[in-house]
């Protein structure tokens, strides 16, 4: 299939899907290895190939303020435009050996519907590198009443982000090390995170609901002052953007010990003091509930899935910023708060 977002420059193809803007010679592929120059025509090698599929609670993405309690049929193809040495899905993003199972967009949507899911999440690897397939699935999913979400590193071109805004309901944007440019250059293979903030801004401006994660890696990405500045920058876009402070665990080429739990809890407090209203510890068993300012638990989570959702506090009348309400399972909706 011919790729979107590229231009021909002589015999080369310049890919304009992500911020790398790879210049690809005839017979070559871009950094992601799934877009190939075939005689000046850029071809998508992973279209219609699903490398992993699963039904997940939407909170696993993590979405805490979008369609809480719903199920997301989650898919990916292979490839990535980052080269993170700590990738937890490295066998799909960097070291894959085949393109996965053949599925059409109709197959994906039918599988999502038959699984009882309320939506589809394009996740596990970087959805930008299977943009064409995700786009076709999403447009068909929307017609079938399903939501669509990306879990993305945010390094897509502005053109691609704008196009994705037309079919996405929500997106999680994953930051690393509080957007430290040196960390990104050394450990993700990209020049920095400024463009990722721009992705966040575009999605927000175009009405795509956004949540943000930040991975905290001991010694490499746990600078408190940098994290405070990072949180203030997000708060300047909107203090209601939920932030998930993720605990790192050893994976792929990284053998550093896991992030201490106390560090994650400390960073949660830093984020709240920096002005963010909804901050959650990631990869920890507690602190996951959404709580009203008056102290009432409005969204109760056990493990990850929401087990009870209150859209208006019965004590003070406050309504938490929850989107995708029509996809919340009716059996989770409560008429009163939880003490």
C-alpha cells in the first residue's frame, strides 16, 4: 500500500509521517523499517498486519478520565520511530522477526465488537508507524459506535497529528525523563521533546482528550527540578490534563533497578504542587482513585479497572473532567459518592 505523508525528491522519498523526516533511497527503509522506497513510491510494509491484540481495561493504557471502566480492544503492528533501550515491548518495536497476522480493518472492528469492547486502542508499539492501518480501522470503528485512542510517543509530524485528530477520541502521550533533551538523544535516539509538547498542544486544541505519562528512571530521569518545570509546562496548557507518574522496571537493554516507590510518590506531590489537579502513581497498587476536593471518592479503582464511577459529587456538586461518558458501562455508574 502507498504511504501517506511523503514527497519525492529525485529518486529518494522523504517521509513526512514523523519528526525524523527520513530521506529514503530506492530500496531502502526509514528508521522504523516499515516504510520502503519502491522506485520513488513509499510503500507501507506493515499495513493490515497485527502483531499483538488483546482486550484491556482502558485504565491500562493508562486512561483514567476517558470512558472509565470500559474495555479497549488493543492492537499494534511492528516497528517504532524511537530506539529506547528500556522498551518493554522491544520484541515488537525493535527486534521483531515477522509482520504479524493479516487482518483487515473490518476484521479488527468485528473482533472489537465481538469481544464486548467499547473502543479500540492503537498501542503497545508506536501507532504513528502504522498510521494508515490505524486510520482505516478508526474510521470504520467510529461508524460502528466504538471509540478510538492512541498511546503514542508524540513524535509525529504536525500534518499527521492534525490528520489523526480527525478520527481519535483520546490519546495518551508518553514522555520520558521529564522531557530531558539529553535523555531523549542518548536513550531514545531523537533530538528532543519540544515537538512532543507541540503534539500535545495540537491534540488539545483540536478537541482530542489527552492524558500524559512520564517515565521516571533512577539516576537517568529523576531530576526533581526538571520534573517540576515539566509539570508547569503541562499545567500551562491545562491544569486538568491527567498525569501518570510511571515507575520504571528493568527491560530490554536496561538493567538499572526499579524506581523506588517513594520516588514515585514524591514526584506525584511535586506535580500537584506545580498545579496539576489529577496526578496518579503508575505501576503502584494504591493512590489510583479520583477524589473530589471535598474528600469523596468519585472514581474507585481496584488494581487498574474502575469499579465505580460517580460523575457528580453528591456532597458539593463538583463534576470531574471525564470524557467519553457514553462508553462508561452502565453498571459502574453510581448515584452517590463513595465514602
